[in-house]
C-alpha cells in the first residue's frame, strides 16, 4: 500500500464547476496535510495546509480532513482554465522529523 | 524576494563524473530537503536537514550525499552518477515541517 494515494486522473471539469480532488494516507500518526499545485514544467507551489479535522477555506479552495478515515480532499470552486495543473497531496509523518511524503498527483483539466 | 535558488537548471553529464547541485535559501529556514521527481513515481525525498550539521536520509538516499555547513546552503552531491539518477531534482525549504515547503525551480539532470 502506498503511503499517500491519489487518483492520477486526468480529472476533467467544465469551467465554473467544482473540482474535487482526493487523497488517502496510511500513517495514522500523520499530523499535517498539504496541497501543492504544479504546472507543467514548474516547481510545486503550496496552496493549502490543514492540521485539524474539518474544513479549511481559502478563497476558492477548501481543504477537508478526516483523520478517522485517513482522508484529505481539496475542493476548487468556480474552476478556471488557469487551475489546470497537477495537484499533489503531501503528508508529514509522525515522530517529529521532517519526513514529508507526496502522492503522485492528480492532473486536473478545466475545460473552457 | 524570498526564494530557493538551485543551480544549474539543466545538466548533462557522463556516468561516474562527480557533480554537485547547489541549493540556497534566503528565508532563514531551518528545514531543507531534496526531492527527485520521476514520471509515475512522484516526488520522493532523498535527504532532509533539520539544522546546520543535522541531516537524515529520506526514502531514496542511495547514491547521494548532502552537507549542511551553513543554514542557507544545502548542496546535493552525486559522487558517481549513474543513468538511473537521471531525473528532475527539487530543493525545498521550510521554517517548520508543519508549514509546508517552498521549492526551488528544479534541476533537470541527465546522466549518459
């Protein structure tokens, strides 16, 4: 079982729709959860982080965390063509060290 | 401007010829890390550092060395590169593992 799993996609949504990206993780002691966006040929860029169960909203982005189900998701409202990118889920490991594991990413395509 | 600077951006080398990829950050971050990114495998952590002179192995450390003699610099050393180290490499820094990483622009390495 991979430590952090994401559907590779591509996930295609029409412009203006809600895009829902999902991630599951295996380390029950994980404490911090991140979503990065990576445009083709570019470096990953942090867009959201969440530590507590529930929802966290930032503009058009909402991160959702359910530690009991070991599940974290990212919702993008009013999707724009500029949101087309690969979205990486990342999870810190328990134990107080800097090990951060990334999923392989979900490619999102927003169709104009 | 707050940034992580990697050099070079592109490098083609031959098997066995020692090389160093430099990484420098100007944000006074304590935590730094190296990742490699390969199609289908995502970002995998090579080494990380929690402070000057404190480093530890990530998931794929074989064939790599690092050093952290100064807080701002974290070079990646390949003492005898092999073709399976052909990859896209990213350096990243963070003030704390729970705050997410800022990534450099990447180094595309080809070993022939």
